[in-house]
């Protein structure tokens, strides 16, 4: 029996990277997973890999900035029963200095991260309140705590997710719904592996544990928050950073 056996979990941005790893870990622990992603081919292939490993998975196209898409994703996930776990993970980057960043790129990033997380939280909670139970996990970033040069859009959005998480946790606690956030630090993904080697090593040098994290280490924290092991946690923000920026 897995830690989330028999539960239905929705993960946005689930086609690759940390999102896929979260879906995989939840599936390995007994959840039926529904993956949403803007990349339809990618998300269907990701769900196919999980099914090939013996799990129950469904991949659906979802633009998290579009309310109708998010509502449809949650509706499809709950069509055969409950929606027990919602992981708002979808994200993009459009890095530039404050002087050169366009308004369009600021809005694009805040819309995907912050509006997307708000829509996911809203529509998941509408289902969960009828069940009187459910868990929502929002993926923030350590950048939302300390800020990064060239990421005023990303850092603002990730900080906003913390405020969203805390406010939603207060609103929904009496309905049996828990809402928490995770702030990953430097995690070894396809995106971070494209960084210049000297910059990557400079960032690793700032980490007390002396290494970058792996996607599964973020996914395991999400699993903890989604499971009954964290039954008295809501409104919390867990940093998965190897001690960086403590």
C-alpha cells in the first residue's frame, strides 16, 4: 500500500522535469494521476510512460492561464470520483533585466505561475469542499524568498504563490482542505543543465550540502505534503534547497 493509495492526483506542468517526477512518485505510491500540460504530445507521452510502468495515468492538454482549461482538467479528473491532490507546478521563464524586460514577458510569467496556481487552487477547492477533504500543493521557488537578478517577473510570481497558499489555507481549513507550498532551490533539470558551467558551480558553492538537488527530492516532499503524514500541516512553505539561503 502506497502513501496515497487510491487517491486521484492532478499535476500541472506534468509533461517533463519536476512535474513529471512528482506525478511518477505519486503514481508509485498508489495514486491515479492526471497530468496537465500545454504540450499535448509531451503530456500524452508522459502519461504513456507511467501507464507502461503499470500505473493509472491520463495526460491532457491544459493552458493554466485559461480558466476554461483548468476547470475542464479538474472536471475530467473528478469525473469518476474524487480529486484528492492538486499540484500546481506549471511554470515558464522569460528572464531579462528590469531595464530590458517587456511588459508582455512580465505578464506571461506571472500569468502562468501565479494566475495558474490561483485557478488550480480555486477549481480544485470547489471539488474538494464537496468532499470535505483534499490537499493542494503549490510549487513556489526559493527565488520567491530571496529574488534573482534578471527574474523580477519570476521572483514576484513565486513570492505571490506563497501569499496565495497562506490565504487559501486559512479560507479552506474548516472544509478539511490543506494548502501548502514547496520552494525548490537549485535542482538538476534539463533547464539548469543548460546553465554555463561556471555559473552552475558558483551556485552549488552557495549550498551547505555541497550539491544540486534532484527532481525526486522535490517530488518526495510533495508526496509527504499530499499524504496523511502531514495531516496537521497547512499554510506552510517547505524549502528544498540543501540549506541554501537559510
